[in-house]
C-alpha cells in the first residue's frame, strides 16, 4: 500500500504528492488491481467456507485441510502494509521531535530517538510479515 505515491491536483490541474491524494500513477493501477482481486478471491473463499469442515476432526478439532482454507496471505500482506504505514507515521512524529529537542531537552531528545528507532523496527517487522501471528 505505501509503495504507491498518492497524488492530488493543484488549482492549475498539476499533480503533486499528497499522502491523502485520490490519484495514483497509471503504472500502479495494474498492481493495485491485482492486489484487489487477490483480496476479493480470498474473501470470497471465506464467504463460501463450510462449517461442516470443522466437524471432520471432532468438536473444536478441525482437519488440517479446513484450517488451510482459512489462511489469507493476500489479506495478511495488505493488513501488514497498513500497519507498517501507521508505524511509519509514528516514526515521522518522533523524528521531527528528535531535532526539535536536540538543544532544548536531552532527556526528551533521547526519548524520541529511542521511540523513533522502535517505530522503524516495528514497521520493518510488519513489512517482513511478522505481526505476532
């Protein structure tokens, strides 16, 4: 999700980068469409999931094939990209404060430096697909 630059138009009709923009570059549409189709396919499979599959192995002991039907790698990847984007916003917040507090408060400066580092690490974990599963 965050790989794509979002664009908005100025009063002259010229594009500019805006995190909340409603446009993306034309080259990104095919990839976004493929991502959307993968998410739709996974969710379609979940809608058609048969609860009887859970009764195969006994109560509360579903067969491995039933559990495999519940895996959603495209959805997981999308959600991890959204989570990483949120962690990036937290990192940006702390990065700005690192510089602002450099000469004012050593303790505040060090706090925000550590928080920035943690936020970057969390974002990288999400991008790697490690979201605590």
